[in-house]
């Protein structure tokens, strides 16, 4: 993985976006924030479909003419590969930093604090990781869920591998769900490890920082490249052994599968689109004897659940003729029952404010056929497929060097 920074392209981005801002310094900051964010977003080994987030600390001029410290951070709903300055809502940085004194801050309260301290009330809701960005001192901060980093953190030998790969060059944060608690934990690790090149959040991703957009971006690329090189040197062969299950005709299977899922969706929400993928890597994964065990080990990062749900449906007919409507309906009913139990468990941990989504799978893996994903639109189905294709790649990589652990 190489840096794709270009002085010429960065100046072009400043010319395009910086001139639209009345404040020249702020305009330059935001333009460079856009430029390196797009470089990150264009690389699917770093982020996928709205994943990751970036920020820049600058200033804001109030209507009274006062200049106040500000942070501009990626807003929810924006994709880094196409983000624009308006995708970075500005917030009162000094106020956000006072929140470290709060003992606890539930997600709903945190979002309220963020939205009520934006400079533009019409802007997008700031990322759930805004406070983590705010609590770090550096001007530019980049965060991704890079495949190579997650492959190193999501295995039973993660501690030893990370130490061997990075040593003391980076800081490490134990897994904490994204939100206020993670921001507090990460800020402490950051302050206890001044001078580090970056910070790895276990089972989550990588943070880097710098006084310039280029410094933070290139640190990110260098650390991910080191992880890739480390993994390449230790990967001898895939441990997934491929079976030869009965070949299934997608034209026969997909209508049965799509119809069964659509029928069990909530009333008025039954138009489902299916996406089928059959790459060599996918077929190796779905045709391996340990498919059910590998598929049920959880996602790469928690935010993938939004698109793929926690687990896929593993559809395993013993023979081609077994894949009947009754067989599919029974498999989906079992998935629905399992998902309902999963929701009850989460609700008991997170509180009654948690809302249940439909219990239908978004990802189905079928030996002899491939990967099928579902969405209410073709785009949604395609996003789920992209994410799970990367999930397969990382799990296959981990299987060659260790044992995967979500």
C-alpha cells in the first residue's frame, strides 16, 4: 500500500473548495481534510460504504465576530470517497472537551450534546466517534477499519502479533463499544503514549494523527502497509479445505430464497432484491467443511452489523433435490428464532430503548452456489455483499495464521 498524496491534486482541491469559504485559513483546512479523506475513502482495503471517519481542528467565527476553537468531523450519511466540506459539521471544540468530566453519557444524550453544539443546525449529525476525535490534541485525525489491521486484531494471537508487527510504535486500546466510554478510554491511552505514530483499537480499527493532512494520512498508509507486509510474510496457505458440494442452479434457488424472506418481512416492506456473487474466494469459503463454524464467528467490526446483521444464514442442503421451499422456509424460521433471542439478550444489556429490526437475514451463504445478499434496493444488497466479501477475505487470511476471534 503506497501513499497517493499529490501536491498538484491537493492544491487543486484547495482551489475547488477553499475559495468557497470566506475564511481563507478555514477554507484551506477543510479543503485538505476533504482531499485526504477522499484518498482514504477510495481504497476499499481501508473503508467500505460510509465506514471510517476523519476530522480537522480549526476555528469558527461567530456572528458577533469572535473566533472560537472548532472541530470539523465527518457527518453521518457521508461517504469518505465523495465527501465535501459540508459533510464535515463544525462543533464547539472547547465545550466538547469539557464533557470528559462527565462520569457517563448514554448514546442518546451524547448525540444531543453534539447536535446542540454544532455551529450550523442544518448540518448532518456528527459521527458517533466525534468525542474521540475531539479529545485528541492533533489537528488532523484519520480513522479506518483497514482489513489488514482488523486481521491482526481479530484473532486469538492478536497481542503477540501486534507486538511483533508494531512493537512500541503504536498505542493499543482494548475493545470498547463506540461512544462516550470509548472516547474516554482512547483519550487516556493517547495521553499516556505521547509521541506514538498511531493507535490501534482492538477489534475495531486504526487511528492516526498529525499536524498536517499529509502527515496523518501517510502515517495511516505506512502502518497499514506494515500490517499487510507482516501478514503476507506469515501466510503460507489457506487452511480452509474445499469440498465439492452439489452444484446448485441460482435460477432455481434465488426465487425460492427471496420469496421466503420477503413473505416473512413486516407488512408493507416485502420488496427484497437479491445479489449473487461467486468469485473464487467466495466459493472456497462457502464450500469448505468448516463453513458453519467460520460464518458464525461474528463480523469484522461492530458497524458492519448495520448492513449485514450479526450473522449470516448458512443454507446447507445435503443434496441438490433437498433445496425445496419447505427446506428454505424452515431454515429462515430457525434464523428468525435465533435473531429474536439475540435481540432479547441485547435489550437486557442495553435497555428498553433498543428497537428491534426485522429478523430476516441480509447475508446467506450457500455451499455449491455462493454468497447471496438481500436489501430493499439493489444498492443496499450490493453494499452488504461488498462488506461480506471483505469479511470472507479477512477470515480466510486469519485462518492461515491463527484462529479468528470477533
